[in-house]
C-alpha cells in the first residue's frame, strides 16, 4: 500500500509493485456520491453572496502554487533555475535564456502541473509523464506569464530527458528528479494547506484528495470509479 494522492484522471502506474493506495480517491468518490449536484447553483450563489465576490477556484490554486515557490520554496526555486541555466548554456538555441525567464518558466510549469508530480527516471519519461508535461506546458503558455515561451518548451524537453548527448541527459535527469521532488510539496502546500482553507463552499468536499470545485457526481460515476478501483487495486 502506498500513501499516494491521485490527481484528476490519474491512475497508479501499472509497473509499480504495490496493491494500491490508502484510499484518498475512494473518499473523494464517496463524498461526490453523497453530494447532490442539483444543489450546486444555490450553494455557489449563497457562498458568493456571503463573500460578496466571485471566486475562481482554479486561479486560487495557481496563485497559491506561485506563492509557495516564490516565498516558501525560494531556495529550491533558485537551485532549479541555476540547474536549468547551466543546461541552457550548452545549446546555441537556448543559451540566451535569462535568469528571470527561466525562473518564471519553472514557476509557471510547476503551477500548471495537474498532479503532484511526474515520475521520470533514468529510463526516461513514460507516456503518462509526456502527456502530463505537454498539457502543463500548454497551460503555462496560455497564462502569458513567461515572455519567451521557448523557455517552457525547453524545460519540457529537459524534464523528458529529450536532449542529445549522454552528458546533457544525465544533467537533465538531475534537474527532473529535483523538480519532481519540489512539485509534490508545492501542490500539497498550495492545495491542501492553502486553497482548502480559503475555498469553503462545501467543506465536506475539502478532504485531502478531494476536488472542492466538483460538486457531486451521479451514482453511475461512483460505480464506474469502483469498477476501476477493482481493476487496478483489487487487493487494496
């Protein structure tokens, strides 16, 4: 058993030698089952009336992630920036990326990541990792916070170990490992320890592993989730 919080649409990797998770996604599915979607409109209206403002939950999370990297994990951010900068200097097309550009690109890519972390290792990026990083890169570009979007594409290639020489790939792996070790705490501090305390439309949905912006789900969705759990985590 592993204590692993699965993000939206995320499944345990098939090659992991584990029986399953401790059950955060089960609690999420159960909370959604017992939340009537028909009450979302009135609950949202009452919550916004109480706050006297509209709340953009997605923007709240992105902002919290940025803050965690810039303030709470500033030292780690600087180290990642230096590692990326050293790699960028090795290529003609990327050697002109400045410190600010690389720092902002790291912030935005980490903030756009929909899961706690990817699992790139010495064997390279799996299909799941590539899909996650591709989506995060596009989302980071859409935010328009990085002046040179090529820096985001560069970081994506680094994280996928998609570089030419073995020496560059080895350095890219060091960066990928450090980045992955950082995005987990960033997500945890921004989501569980910040957003869940600031967004209180219905606190029953604010359990660890929950999705407070997803207000209930039909019974069929719960059964479908349990079928998947039976298939992927039969012994959990």
